[in-house]
C-alpha cells in the first residue's frame, strides 16, 4: 500500500511562507519532520500529494494501486496511528470536518484539490489528535513533539556517554547522544525535558542547553550558545546566541549573538550577527501575524510570537524584527530600524523601503550557498523559485 501524505489546501495556505518550498508534511516539529514521524510510526516509506509545482521534487506515489492518504498536517500518536491502520478500503477518518486519512477505493488523485473535493461515503471520527494549522503551532507544539519523537527515536537503543569531564550534566538518563557527537565544557540540563544530539553534532565550549532540545545531524551549538528549551535545530545548522521556543528546519545559520524566540526559520537562511527578534508586544497584547490566505494581518491568539522566515532568506547584522514578522522566500533584509511586519518573497531592503531581488541574482546566490555544502541548486529548484517569484508579484507593491 502507498502511504501518501497530502496537503490540505486551506491549511497549506495558512502555513505559508514555510510551505512555498515544501509539502506540509515536510515541516519540522520536534526532532523529526511530520513525514519522518509517519514513516517511523508506520514502518513504511511515504510519498506526497502536494502542489503541482512541487511534485517534480516530492514524489507523488509509489508502486501498487492501493493508496492510504494521510493529512500531512496531522501529528501521529499511538491512537491516531491505530485508527489509521484500522481503516478499511473506502473508509475515511475525520476530525470534525477535517479529513485526517482516507483508505482510497477510487483511482489516485492528481492534486490536493481533487482529494479535497471528494467526499468519502464512510466516515469515522477521531477528535483527539494534534494538527498543525497555523505557523505558530509549530513552536507551540515543539516541546511536546520533542518528547514524543525522543521516545520513538531512542526506543531500544543505547546513548553514547558524555565523555568530556568538563561538561556538567543534569538528568543524564534523559539525554541521548548519537555516534560522533563532540561536547566540550558545556551544561546539559534535561530535568525539564529530553535532550537529543544527532550524529556528528557538536556542542562547543560554554554552551548551555536546557531540554526539551534537539540538535540535528552535523549541526553545531556555537561557543556560549544559550538554548533555553523547546528548541529544535535541524541538520547542518550553526546556532549561537540565545534561542527559546523556536524551530530551525535545517542548513540554516544563526551563528552569533542575538535573541530568537517563539520563531520558525526555514532552510538555507542566514541570520546576521546581533540580530534580535521581539516576541512580546510592549502592551502585552495579542500578536497579529500576516496570513497569506486572508491577505492581511490575522490575530494569532498568542501573547508570544517572534519571526517566521521562509527558505533562502537572509538578514544583515543588527537587524531588528518586530513581534509577529513574516518573511517570504529569498528575501534580503538589512539596514537600521524595524522592517515591516510582512516582507514578501524576493524583497531586497529594509525599513527604508524595498526593491525586487531579481530572480537570476536570487538563483545565483542560492546556487553559491548550496555549493558550499556540496549540494546543487537543480533545475527543479529553479522552477520552484520561478513559480514563487511569479506568485509573489501581487505582494511586491513597489513594482506597480
């Protein structure tokens, strides 16, 4: 049977700009991406039913004719996995009116919209699972998901020991260290939640890490870094300064001093030295966040919300981001003052105004950056950039 993680069209729009460049199930929450969670829980590879322009990069189907569709925004737990496994052909699982899973008895769907338009006749209800519906849900659920993923990833396995005699450890049984990890003169405090250190990761001198915390493969917590809990860092990242209740997807650098709180950063991002995010308004009011589906600021219901930044975006040294700032894909932000709360994709500038980051230059920069990690910005990646660039023209009002 093919396990296919589908994008709910409404949720996918609410999760932009993070879903401009990946399926919903490609989002990282906790140690793993949502797709990785389902693959581990079901013991099977997964495919994706996502936007047509993303399909060349993200495989749609495997072999065989039986298809089990699962909502890519649903976070698996034991009860949900059991309910999905028990679906018979033609049966669908719903959380109120939201389709969670469908054991398809009809020909394969070509797009998420086709699946959304289809109404399975046999409906079963399952209201207890967690669904990532808004961008801030990623950091709100991150601590719980680190705990959940930690149990799955480490089950039946033995951690490497903390061998550095200058490293201080609290609650060592709640720490899991993969092969090749190097720790030097750090503090690891897992009293409030687990700490997971991925293969060949490094924790440098003077770093302070409080759980729940996850550090991906080949990633670094730099000298003196302060990780304050509920923090996930994906693979191949370099992170320093002060970080709290935030998720960094992968291949992203926030290597220097500066505060990042209640935030989500995509891939291939670089945060300049001494950049700070505000995550709390001075009047303690609800933070409003730009929503692509509404085309306007939307109340988040949250008192704490920092920066949401799409893939391949950058900011210069001493950048100041206001509460609830949303930055699109491949934006370059610099200069004094607070930039706007919403910065469209392929923007170049800051508080004094923007010009368009032309597509050839943006593509050239992405290629240079990926080459440094021995990866190639492919023709498929270029086509995705082209689509996002054209889709984002409506937001770059300076082009009018």
